[in-house]
C-alpha cells in the first residue's frame, strides 16, 4: 500500500492509501488518511480568547508593533500549537478507546 496526496473538489489537500500497483489518480477512491477533525475538536472560542490574550500580553497592538520583532508572532503560534496538539491528543485517545472497546 502507498499513501497518495490529492486535492478534493473543495480544494482540500487529502491523503489516501491505495494499492502499490494502482495509479495515483485512484487516490480519491482509496482508504482515507486524515488529520484530526479540527473543526469539531478545537474549542474555537477558547482559541480566540487565548490568541487575543497572547497578542495583548505581547503588546502587539499595531502592525508597527509586529514589525519591530521577527519573533512577534511567537506567543500566538504557541497558543495555536497548543490547540492543535490537544486535537491530535484527543484523536489518539479516541482511537485508543475504540480499540480497547472492540477488543483490539
């Protein structure tokens, strides 16, 4: 089996597993390989609040404030990374729970 990336009809980059001998064009019919469901997993209100607070704490009020430092967005990126990490961890926990409940 090989993993092939393709772009779906809505413009999203996707991955799927297909047989080694299948042409890559068959990817949309393969077994999906997905990232966590970030739309439904991430606490978007919490992310917006924490992102707002990180930018305020870093005194990033204007574009001039941002331009003063090459690392100006670092606090914001830390917040985003934390929420993404939580989404991946929730997905892993969900998979583990499903495996344990099915006897796997």
